[in-house]
C-alpha cells in the first residue's frame, strides 16, 4: 500500500505485547462506507505477491449475527459491494488501536454453514484487479476492438480504466510512447488483456491496485530507497530463533547472455535499388508519390551508414534516420548489403532494424578487444549486441562460461525494433545475472508491511547482513504471524560499454 511509514510505526514493533484487530467495512460502488461486517472473526488468511497483477487475496471466516450477511441482492453483501480491510495494532503508549490499510476487495466466492441458530460465513476476496480480469467485471463490448497505431499509450490505458472499468482514480506514469502498430482484440476480450498488452509493449512495467487506485508504473529497482526495517528490529520479530529462515539458491536461473527474438518485420514497400550520395540513401520505389505516416520501407543499403544519415525516396524530400529516442542513428548501425526496415514518422524515418528483430546482451567481467567483439558478432550472426563489462560480477561469460537464455514469442513477439530488443535483453540480463537466492522467514505480524519494499536481514545461513526486497507475504492477521519470502537486493549493473 502507499502508506507512509512513520517512526512511531516502527517503534510499536518493539512492544512486548502484540494485540491485533481486523476491521472489515462494506463499501458501495462509490467507495463510501455503508456498513461493517459485524460478527466474531473465527479465522482469516491473506497473501500479497509482487509477481501477480492481482496483488492481494484474503479469506475471512465470520460468525455472522443474522442472515443479512448471506450473499444476496437485498442483503448487505452483494456483487455491487466492496470489502475494505484494516488491521489494528494496539499502541501501548497511546492506549488505543492504530489502524493500517490492508486493501479493498471484491467478493469472489462465499459459503455458509448453519449450526443451530448461528451462521458461519466464509468469504474469498481478491483485490480490485478482479474487475479487470473478468472474474467479476465485464468483457469489452462489440465484435472487435482496436487501438490504432500512433495512439498515446497512457491515453489508451486511461480510456480502458475509465470507460471499461468505470473507475476514476488512477496513477499512470507516462511512458512517453505511442502504440507502434494496430492492436486488435476479438469479441469476449476483458479489459485486463488489453491493459496487459499495452504495458508489455515496453519492458519493465507493472500494474496493480493500491486500494481503489489503479497503478501503472515502472517496476521499482529500489536502488535509491532506504531500508524500512533494520536487521536488529527484524531479529526481534522472529518467531523461532533456532529455525528462523529457509534459504533456497537456484543456480539454474543464472544467465549471462540474454538472446531476444522479436517481430519478423513486414514492409509496405521494398527495394534493392539504393545508391548513396554522401550521407543520403537514394531509394527508387515504384508507386511511391508521397510519404504516409507509419508506412514501412525495406531496402538493401549499398553502403554502411555514417553520421546524420538520411533517406530520399524517388523525387521526394530527404529526411533523417532516427532511433527510438528521436536522435540520429549512430554510424555503422546499417551495414552494407544487409536489408533493413524503416518506418516513416513526422519528417523522419524511424530505424526498426533488420527484417528479423534480434538483440543480445552479454555480461563479461573484463573488457573485450575490438577484434574480439567483431569476431563475436560474426559468430552470433548479429550486429545488435550490447556488451556489459562489470569486474564486480561473479557471473561473467569469461568467468563461468556461456549461460544463454533465448526468449521469443508471447510478449517478446511485440518487440518491433532493434533498440527495443536491446532494452529488453538488458532488462532480462539484469534480472538473471545475480545470485537467485530467496529467504523465507516467519515473524510476528508487521501490519503495514508490503511487497517491493527493502529491509535488512542477518542471515544465519550465510552469516551476513544484507538488504532484501520483499516479494511475497502471507499469513493470518488474527494469529499475529506472517511469512515473508524475500530476495537479495542488487543495485543496477553499470552499463559501461555499449556497441
């Protein structure tokens, strides 16, 4: 949750006596409290995971006081109601409960068990992403839906959230990009599928609900974030000091070469008639009398490009060849005799790459010579290679040999330019060139704890104190016990050399 942690919240963790309450409120469609789940809480469980777009789930078992809590259109619990959970932590000094937000949910399933005059109600609830997935929400109307090339991605995301989900609270970071090609969705598609395809156009983005707010943002690396709990405080919260952690190390996930295969590019026009004059490719293409935005042109260059390279088609004006950031492409990107594809934008040609999009990132401990790089590109049959040289890494190709991961299809098939292929291979390499160790610990409940937060932990197994990122939390609020699964924090690798 977006709760701002205060010093008083951390101090309460040091209390000898821990008393916890759960408050469950019933909200209407406008998120206003209209009632509360009144009754004795018999049992509960919850989970929070950073790996799922449905980030929070919970189960509540309540001894209901009357039949108004039976699911129905005329009772307190129905499909048009939300459940808001809060966790109360008793502050000994203030002599009162301090309540922390624990999510807003939709009801997925409910069951009832009668015993004499009592009614035991069990609710299975999920956070509001269930509205988008179609679990409770609606599918898109119409036989086919389309998002046209050139549409601002953020605008498209907001349109789905407001018009299809009917929500007006969102926090959408602007990627500053447009949809690179027409996106078509068949009948029966749910809003989640559309949103997922939009955020997967570029690597490293996530979406989730923060209570009633839809969030789309870059996946945080937490590099500049401070730890929210230090190792000493964490040690005091451990349930069993003699059995305080479970350590898992997965060497199979270590990969120092990330090999990305993207789109096989279609073209609207293709020619092998290319004659260069200074820094201009002069292309002869039958039938082209004007340049139309987003039309793709394939050609076989007669020379390797230099700085400020341009393209001139027939007798039309010449325009610069640019990269995805709008800058002129570097010299040597386009190789003589190797067909490439460009896309016309506003008075420029966006360089997409070779007809088959391919990008590779490799990690080395020590720099390669220019001759080694040249030979490696010949061996790989790929010019689009990014070499990362990091002397601090224990996972370089020159140290442990080649550990390659080849990624294609699914979301990788959406990659439409060589530059995007390198961005994605950099991201995949950053994730996989680290010790894939995770630690699971069982501690006393921290009511404001959330995933993608950084804490400090002394590992009895590794005999070191390191920073960790919380990836999963599960447990029972009423029991006062939760289990945390966390992974070692690594800062960004410095991308020292890029070819």
